C-alpha cells in the first residue's frame, strides 16, 4: 500500500445526535485529511477519508479515544482503497437513508449542559432566559425524533425555521452548535404560554416566571417538558401536597421532587458520592435518597417512608422555573391520572388534567415520543433501575458472549410496568417506560412504541415474538396479532422465568450461565395452568426447573389482590382462622 490511501469507515453505536459529526469534521481537518462524514439511515455514521495512510490509522484510533462525552462507539470497521485525490476538503454531507444493518442506537434525551446553562443566565439577547437553549451535545433527542437519520427535518423542530444567526452557528465548524439539529433562539424557536383551565391564554411578559409565582402562591401547575407534562406544586406546604393527593386520587404513592441544586438536595436528604454523580449526570434520573429528619419537605410527599425521589433540572424550562420559585424542592410528578399514560399534547392536558391542576405552562414544540423520568436507587454502592426511561432509553443493553447473527426477537412484556424490547444480534433495545396495560390508551402507547422502534431500527425481518404465558394479557393478544402479521413464531414465556432470565442478564451471566433465582413477583400463570407466585427457579437461558415455591393460598378477587393487598392478606389468614374470627379481625384492624 502506498503512503497515500483512501478508507471508508463505518461507526456504529450512539453516534447520531451527540455531536459526533462535528467532532469527526474537526478531527479530520486538524489531521489534514480530506473526504466527508454522513449520517446513515440505520443510525450509524459513514466516514470517507483520503490522505496519508499513517494519519488515517491515527485518525481511526482517535475516533474511539476522543469521541464526544455522550457518544458510545460499539464498532468501527475500515475498508481500504487506492488514493484517488477526489476530495479538496472535508465536509459534513447531507444524511443518507442508506441502511447497512439493523440495530445502531437511537439517541436518548440529554440534560442541558453547563455551557448552555451559562448562555441561559447571560445577557445575550438570543439566549438570556431562553428555555429551549441547546447545542450539539445536549437537549432533547428521542422525544422529538420522528425517524432516522437524525436531522432537523425528521424531528419536531422542522416547523421552526432557523434565523440568520442560528443558521450561521449551525454552519460554523468552530461553534459548539455546529450541526446541532435542535438549535434555536429567542427569535426563531419554540415559545412558552400560560393557560388557565379553560385553555385561555393568560397575558404575561414571562410565562415561566408567572407560573413560578402561581406555584409559590399554592396553585398546582401542569408543566410541559420534553417527554410529557409534569404536575408541579410546592413540596414544603402540607395543605398543597394533600390537595394534590386528593385531586390526583393518589393517597399513598410517593411523589418525586425536583431541586435547583445538589446543595438544596443536601438540606433535606443524605447524598453519597454515587448518588451525587447520578443526580448530576447527563441522564438526570430521579434518585431515591434517604430523607433527613425535620427537613422543610412535607412528610406527605412520601408518606410513611424514610426516602424521597429527587431529580435536578434537565431542561431550561425546569431550571428557570425553580430559580424563580426559590424553594429547596418542588413536586414534579408525572402528568397523568393513575393508570393512564403521561399526557403529551396541550389539548389532551386540558381534557385530562383540568381536574388536577389550576394552570398550564405549555410550549409549541411537539412531543413525538412520550418518555417518563427514569428512577434509580443505589443499593450497597450499586445503582439499580426501578424505572429505565428518559436519558437511558432507547440506548441498547449489549450482551457480551452472544454471537451477533443479526436475528431480531421482539418482546412485549406482561401487563404491569411494561416496556417493549427489540433484541437485534447481541443488543437489546429496551423502550421507555410504558406502564400498566389496564386501558386502551396504554395499549395504544405500547403499539405506537413498537411501530416507532421497528421503523427507527430498520427491522426488515422478525425472527420471533416473545410474550407472557397468560393469554388474557393485552400484551399477549397484541403479540399474537403481530405474530400472524409478521409470520414470526410466537414464544410464550412463563412470567417468573422471564424475570429470572432478565436478572441473569443484568448480572452479566453469559450464554452458558446458570443460576438459582428467587422470584417474588406476585401472581403469574404457571406452566401447569395454575396461578404461581413466589418461585425458586434453577435457571439457564434455555430452560428452568421449579424447585420450590410458596404454598398456594386463596386470592379473593384474583388480580384485584395486586391492587388491594388486604385481599391477599385475607386469603392467607383464611387458612389459619375461621370466618367469624377473620371477620372480627378485619373489622377491628381495617374498618
């Protein structure tokens, strides 16, 4: 091979929507390489470079070593060709719909970065207090993507035409907003509005500041963010928190709170180093923390618990709102009634949330993919997901030791705390949190999520559909329909065995792994057609043996026991007490 050469480089992983193309451009120019970089339709990136062969090799090494913070590289493949001299410079080319393979990564939403926060707090007329400020390495991604490759024209930003200044920044290789698809400013981007319950616009100079005043006065406000509406109110006022509980019909379940800073969080909760890193990470999940005694936070935020779920602001809207409220924390809970999906449109919010909130802080950028907040708890120094959603979904979980044959298996979950999963080769793409499938809206959300992933991941052929053994589950019925439609085999999986296998994968056990798993997940239909609950399973990825279980006992009302635990307690006590004794005890303790 001569001193000069040409290479075509394919990079897979999380390489769209994370500032990867601007990084490649600057790196190539600094190394005097000519050619181009382009986003492909399968969420990968193609780079063609010409120049000194040694420089190209170093360029490939530096791609992996110096990639932008949010990026993740799964693979780099290089094909060598003879030098042609066809390129005079290096360019970012318009995206290509070409698909080389299924299963690169859809970019997740990324919390506002420190540089954009500085812009937000500056006196620059374009950015000062502008809540939609973002750049090439931060801002909404998944929640505004219609399709891939990731370009403005395939996002909900398409209707906002860039002003001259934003266009200049977008085309300037030295600017951190170079090819930032969500770029916008005060003069060309989305705008906030404040509405009352009837949907009437409330005239005000600054809707966010006005909403903050209303919250400080004790009102409850729905806040449209990037993945859906939140319900916001004071977390320090017992009367306000109890009012929200009555209106939301949520007497016990804890509310999440949002705090302006780590220093504010430390005024009411204990925070260790791992928890601090999670709270300030680009994913910004809700982190469950141990509460401090006698804090300013109302005990009704998480009644009966010694913990509280806390997150820091991850958008300009939240940042400005909390700055104006100036409290240690504000309740910021999902905008929905129990059992329903998070609301994402203004019309739907007015229809569904008017019985809960007094006002609506909205904006005119569409939410394409609803996405609830992630929830994490640190146990014995290890972060554990209670809900994997915003900031993490839809990034894949990569299984080591599994041969990547490109096969695709789709799993639709059970009926509670549902997510969709696409296993493509050795990567498992788990969707955002969908919730419980106890109404038509949730089922439609599941179906919409399936269709988005299938389209965005460029799935051409489905090799199997996996579902729960229980034929009465709505997810199972959807799986049966898809199996026929796609002509793909249907694999029915026992509920607790599915949990066991997922625990093995989470623990990093390879394809030949074996484990004893205790699954205490309540009721699941067993292989013998009876209700199982509380299993000890000897498990591999291909089979399991039920070696122990809790002795069966009556469940009055069947599945209602999952919602009313007193029913399960009644079933247990009925085996040790007669009807008269049981009735007397229940009336004494629970009437």
